[in-house]
C-alpha cells in the first residue's frame, strides 16, 4: 500500500515536528508518511523522557558520562533520529547528515 507523503519541518534540539515552514525554527525538511512521523515522534518523546532522567542524574556527580545508561539511551535515540532524517530527507539533508558523520559512529559499548 502506498501511503501519502507530506513535507514536514523538523527542529532536532526541541523535537518539534511541523507541517509549516514558517511557524517555527527548523533544521531539516523531510517527506514522510503518517506512520513514519509517528515513529519519529516516539523517538523524540523517548529522548524527552531521557532528558528528565539526565536532569536528575546530573545531581549525582560521581557517575561518569561513559558509564551512564541515560546518556547512552539519549545518544542511541539521537542516532535513530538522524538515521530517519537521512532516510526521509532530500539530497541536501542527506549530504549534511553524512558530513557530520553521526551515522558512522557506533553506539556506546558498555564498559564493565
């Protein structure tokens, strides 16, 4: 089944997804189906939850970044976001994401 695609404007830092290019700031323009936008929204929502966990964790200064599961979860979610943007974006979006190299980075390996 071929679902209809729409243009969406994405602000990665805030997790905002808009159908209008003039309502707010945006970083990336993508073309996506309703299902793809739902998936992207779920990843952004998960990052929002992890952000709050990181806020509370920040008050426990003895945990180093590379041992912190919440930071790993945030990094993994961000990797997913950029992967989706790369897949759904135009050539300009693809070139930019490839230029920053985020998709070439491996997820954190747990150090024990």
